[in-house]
C-alpha cells in the first residue's frame, strides 16, 4: 500500500448517506474514482481526493521510491509484487506462509532469519534446484520426497537410475533398498521442521532435513543456436552459462560435453547436502520482500504476524486462530504489558521518593482538570440547548403560520396570472420546441434537410463499423501534432490513398514517414520488453490453442517474433534512405508495447505480417472476378511460411493498417514531446487571448476617434450659414446718407456730390476687406477638412489592419485550440454533431499569398452521442413524437443513428443545410453563426477539393494514351505519391 509521510494511505469509506442511498435510492448519481473504487456524493469531495492522489509526495513501500503520485506508487508496488511472485519458488510459498502464520516476533528481520534457517535445507515437490554430480552442477526438478527412514547397511551417497534404461547395474539402484511401493511415509513432509513454535534445535532433532531423500530429474541443458535444440528451462538460465563454458572447455579436452549430455532426463535420489537453490529465487532479501508483501500485523503490543486474507485463501493457509495459539499470544502480550507496567511503577516510585512529578502524574492531573471543566461546560450547554429548543419551537410555529399565509397569497396570485394572457416566447429557445409556421415557410425556410452522403466513395472505410472513425482519429492526431512529430501537413484524401497503396515494388513515402515518426516518438514511451509474447503465452495458458487453419499456432508465432524488430528502439530510420526497415520496426514496436488486451487484433496482424499462406495447387486456379477479393471467397491453404514484414505489410487489410496506426497514435499521446507541445499550445492560447483583448481595445479607440472627427465635420457644416453679411450693412449704411442727401434738395448739391463719392469709396473698401476675410476663412476651412479627411483615412486603414489581425488571431486560435481539445462546430436540433476539421494543428486555412487551403475539404455529420440520445428518448413521451418529426424533417435516408457518420461534399448541399437551420433554436442559432463566420474560408476549401478531384480524375485518362510505359510510373505520379515530408529530421 503506498505511503504518504510514512503513513499508509487508507481508502475513503462510503458515507452513511451513500450507504443509505444504496438501499433506498439506487438511481442516485454519485462520483466514482475508478482507479481505487472510492465513491463520493459530491464533486468537491471527488476533486479533492483526486487532487490529493495527484500530489508528488507518495512513496512505494516495496522499492522505497519517493516523489511519486498515488497511482504511480501503486503501479510500482504491483509491478514489484508480480516480479517477486514470479521469482519466488511456487512450491515453497504455502509452506513458508503456514510457518509464519500467527508468529509473535518483534522485527521482520528476525522473522526472515528464522524462516531462512528453517527452509534453507528443506525442498518440496516440483521445486527446481541445482544438484552436484561428480563436481558438476545440473539443473533438476524435485519429483518425489521420501521422509526420514532407517538407512540401509551400506549405501553410496548418491546413485542414479535412467528413466529409459532397463539395466540391472548396481550403480543405477536407488538409495532405498526397498521398492518404491514399499515406502511408508510416517510423517508429513517438513511439517515438524517448519513449525516455528518449536526451537530450531528441537525441530532439527525431531525432523532432520539431512535424513530426507529426494527423487530428482535432471533437466536438459541449453544448446547452442546452430544445433537447433530446444532451450533449457528458465530456472537453469544462470547455470546454463556456466555449462556452456564447461562445454567449451570440453572441446579443449578438459571435460567431455557428451558425457554431461547423457545425464539429461536421469532420475536420481539425493540428499540436501548435494542440493542447492539459485540465489535469485531464494535468499534473505527475496524472502524479506515476499514476507513483507504477504504478511501483516496490528500496531498493538505483541501482535502476531498474520497472512493477508486473500493470499491465505489462495494458498490454503488457515485464517481462524486456534484457541491454544490465541492463548499463547495473549500470554505473550500480557507478559509484555506487565513488564512495561513494572518499569513505569519503578519510575513512579523513584519520582515519589525524590519528590518530583512524573509525566504520567502530570497528565493525570491535567486529565482530571479537563474532566471537571468539561462537566461544567456540558451543564452550561445543556441549559443553552433547552432554552434554544424552546425558542426554536416558538419560531417554528410562527414560521409555519407565515408560510401558510404566503402559500395562500401565492396561490391567489398564480390564479390571477393564469387568467392573464401568456407571454410571448423569447428566442432563441430550445430547438425541439420550435416548429416552422406558415410565415417561416413563406420566408423561404426549408422543411426537409438535404440528405448527407454515406456512400463508401465519399465516406471511406465506412463498410465496417468503427473503422472510419479510427481512420479519422489517426489523421487528426497526425495533423494536430505534426510539429512535435516532425511531420508535414497531409490532406485526408492523400492519407486515404496512401493506406490503399498495395504495390510493394513502389514504396509509398507517406506511409513510411507516418509510421517512422510515430516509432521515433514511441521510443520515449515506457514499455515492457516482449509484452506481446508474454500476453500470447498467457492466452495460450488460459485458453486451448486450437489450430484454426488460417492462423499459425502461438508457438510458431512467438518463435517467428524472436528474430524480428528486436532493436526497433535503436535502429536508424533515415529519411534519406527512404526509412528503410520501418516495417520491422513496427513489428518490434507492437512486440514491446501491445498486448492481447490492449490491442485485440494483435495476433491476426502479427500472423499476417510474419507468415505467408500459399494456396494448394491440387485444383486448377480460376480467375478472380473483378468484383470479388481474395479474402471474400474460401480458398484451401497450405502450411504457413515465414516471411518478412516488408513484403507482407502491403497485403494487410485496410482495417488492420488503420488499427495499427490508431494504436500507435493512442500510445504517442503519453509521450513527452506531445505533452510539451500541449503545454506550449496552452501558453500560446493565453498569449492569443491577451493579444485579442489589446487589439480590440486599440480598434475601439480608433473608432471613437473616427466618430469624433465625423462629429466635428458635421458641426462645421452647421456653422457654414453665417450671420447677415457685412456688405449688406455697408449698403444700408451707404443708402441712408444718399436718401438724406436727396431729401436735402439742390440747396446742398455740390456739397452732397462730394459726400456721395466719399461714401462710395468707403463702401468699396469695406467690401474688399470682407471678401478677403471670407477667402481666408474658406481657405482655412478647406485645409482643416483635408486634414480631417486624411486623419479619417489613416484611422480607417489602422482599423482595417486591426481587423485583419483579428482574423489572423481567430485562425491561429482555432489552429491551437484544435490541438488541445477538438470540438464539433455545433449541433443541430436533433443533436447531430457537425464536424469541420480544417485549420487545426499543422493544417492552415490560408496559404502563402492568401490562397485558401483545405485538410478534409468537407463537412462531416455524426449522429447523437449516448447522452444526447437519452435526451431524445425522454422527449418521446411528450406531445410530439421525435421519431415522426425526424422522419418529416430529415427524411428516412437522412436519419443518423447514435454515432453514425455522413458527409456533405458540395457547397450547394451545405448552402441548403444552412437554409434548413432555424436560428430560433439555441443550438442551430450558434451553429448557423459559426458556419457564417467561417464561410469565406470553408466554402472555397470545399470548392478547391472538388476541383482537385476533377483534375486528378482527368490525369489517368491522359496517361493511358502513353503506351509502352510501366503501370508503376502512373502510380508514382499520383498526388499522394508526390507528398514529401519537409519537416523530416534524420
């Protein structure tokens, strides 16, 4: 169990509310922590526990590693436990656990010492040991055990008998003078010697291990690979190296290897002084780890060591403590308690004689004072509780009366409101509550949605359920994480055509690059060596391996796997060499990363990559019709022949190729490069958000300045109509004296003429000055207008620049956000999810020079999710039947089931789909806004893909006219064959 700050971490027990809900409310929603099985009734408790488990402060109890989170520490302990149980001898486990059950011993080291001394010379049936024969050590297995019996008068210390020999030679006789049938076992095997309640000397005296005889069978030694002999058992692997060295010495004349080989399979009777165990399977350190894993004890004084219940049940160890053992344990505990009590009493007596207080006396006085204070406080609380209960009863009665009055008033108001007219519905609202009326139909809204295509030509690999979704997920992973993978952008069509490539003599660069970059990335992901082989052997052990005729046996498959892809994590897949050897590296990657449980298609895929099945030629071969495939019709096959993955990969079915890529992509998610890229994307999103806020602030400031300039110009225009002109004033001033002069008569004729001329001259001078002032004002006004117009144009250009920057930020935001969490662009009224994959990761919506680019170049529609389907099913009980409405508005062919896929490939279909959306619903309102927002980039991308498909369809017609050329030359000019990885790193 992982520990935190030197304390074991105990799992949280369900609260009483949850236990009560389990009995009375089975549909209560709870939060389950799947890794530990803990259940919480609130999300806050669940999140707090998960945050605690994620802290890097846990320690593995077995290895002592610290700085781990809870799940890493738990995995480390489980891994060490599996390693321990696989190495420790299986026949020895039950005996050791029975001997340590209910033993009272202070330290685990003392228990380990005692168990090691008891069992170091005691062996059990089925155990693999080493025996010493004439100075040489051989690996052997204990076949039978003979308890102590009276030894014969004269018997050699070691004799052998061959299992396949009928000779009566005296040297082959057993140590037992009587036949095996006459041997009578008086006492059980090693029961007295393994009894820890007896002392070591008494156990040796009553059950001496040197008097046991063991019938063993010598196991066959390992042979060199060039002799094509089966390998020796794994127990003798360390000694097999020594045997090989001795075999080599035999070639020089020192030891004869053939003389050692004749011992293989021999049955011998030996004693413990000629036997030994491998130190890797039985030692004090390994025994300590085994006991620490299997036994436990309470923290109370003199508690016995007990075997854990699950392990005790597995090995048949009794778990009910007998009364005599219980009495002995209680006696030991009582003795320890009395011993400690006596020590404390002596200390107290010494303190009384010296006249000082001990810690115990001080604590007793403090406890008495606290008890007295607590009694006083309890009495005060009881009085307060009684007073509070009386006040609560009065307030409850008053509250009930007020609630009744409020309820009556609410019922009266509700009755009045019911009489009033219903308020109008505010849009947008729930989509399923919106229905088209006659006014909407007259406005041109569509009642029937255009039917999306589900044909294999437009929706590849959709013949088998789940294959298209895996294909789409693998492509999306490659374009989203192209930067850490060092992979250039590739379209969905190129990826599809590359997967369909079957010409082994014309290698496809796109396939080799995709697999190679994933292999380089998976080299940084931790793996278990030969995990696939171990899982296949476990499958063979649990299930009977029946030869189906179309797959090799597991033994053949594991033998073929032994020589393929062993150095996949170090082999250089150079870009300049065309990634030569990537198929073998893929097999090696699957061999170390995949298991039968994590990759169900592991066995058939490895069989097809490593073996070739040839047809039986006893019957004439008929030509295959163009509409059929070699896999569709039954064909008699001969025995499998080992082949090379580089030759067999292009014969793999499409679903197996996609399954390999999907598995590798799922593994690559946990790599360091992908995690670092995700963190970089998070930082980039934060920077883009800040930049967007700043750009919007600048745009708002420029717009306010433009508005102020427009307001000033309007104010100047309103002031253009001036007050009465100065010329009119001058005229009026000039006219009045002339009238006075005319009235004066001829008496002042000469004098009047001179004054008239002066007045005219003064009038002309004033008119010239007024005209000059007007021209100056007009010039200033024109200059200010030109300056305001120039400033307005400058601000307008700045606003346009900021708008273009905002558009670029939106594209960058979509590209980065699509890497972290890809979401559909929206949902329609029936919860169908609309997917647009362009512009995410390395896929850019705008190329160099402003040209529109595409990745998928189409709009995908996916049926409702499981959660959304439950919402639709609940709507079936309403007034309107959802199925009938879907049939009316989607059509029988357009209705998508849960998780089904369809596609729009033409702009006209998408325009009809947008016209079908009703913005009065919340989901379709958001979906229509999103499609309208990206329409200027979405529609050109679809048109460009359509044009590219039409162009590529014309090219084969032109190539057919060039006679005399190889067909592979046409394939090499296909768009997917011309793709190159510009980001490749050698």
